[in-house]
C-alpha cells in the first residue's frame, strides 16, 4: 500500500466525482444507456467512485476487486441471459474496469474489455469524462448487439441511472 495512493484517495474523495460528473452529465449518461439498450438485449450499468475510504483503502483494494464487489452488490450478474455489464470508474486512480456476466464475457473476453477500458482511460486522462463514458457505453453496446441482439419485448432488468459512490 503506497502512501501516495492513500493520500490521493483521501484528498480527492467523493467531491471529485461530483465535480467530474455533475447531474446534467449523469442524466446524459443515463440517456446513452437507455438508447444503447434499445440495440441489444443486454444490461449496462455505469458506476463512478470518487475514491476509496475506510477498509477498502487500507486493505489496498484495487479497482478490479472493487468493481467485482460493486458488480455483485448491484446484482448485475442476475440477468436472464447472463449479459449484464458493469463499467466501473475509480476516479482517484483513473482506472476503468469492465466486469461482465459469463454470457457476454465468454464472447468478448478479457482482451476485448481491456481495449474498451484503455480507450476510456485515454479520454479521462485528457479530462474528457463525459465523452469517455459515452464512447465506452457505445463500445460495450456494440459487443452486446453483436452477441445479444434485441429480442421482442426484452425487459429492462436493471436501472439505467448511473451510480455515484
């Protein structure tokens, strides 16, 4: 556990997420998710966490492990076709992780998700948070549409509203 990481997380904390993702940006991200889900039968969630605190920080939990916790907590794994996808951003680390349920993950694989994450991180490093998220949602949706095209009356199984932790 590095002192630099702890300091960064303690100083940036949750206000940074609110600054980078004000309500109007979150509303546009929600609309992008809604529009994307019309192109496939999958489910997409976006979660941004400003910084870790408490136990996760002092246990040196990394973004991937935290994303797995969030994926489970939000029950993204609980979709009818095993095609839920979480796009998770740990803002203090500028680290994007995609966690996908087994149905879609078997089709896209780690390398496919990693490419989407890296493209988003490039946008974030330039301070372009909204375009980075919107482009990431579009890339995830292209994969979902390729492997899980929209079906008749497929229900929206998970909320489209972004989560800010």
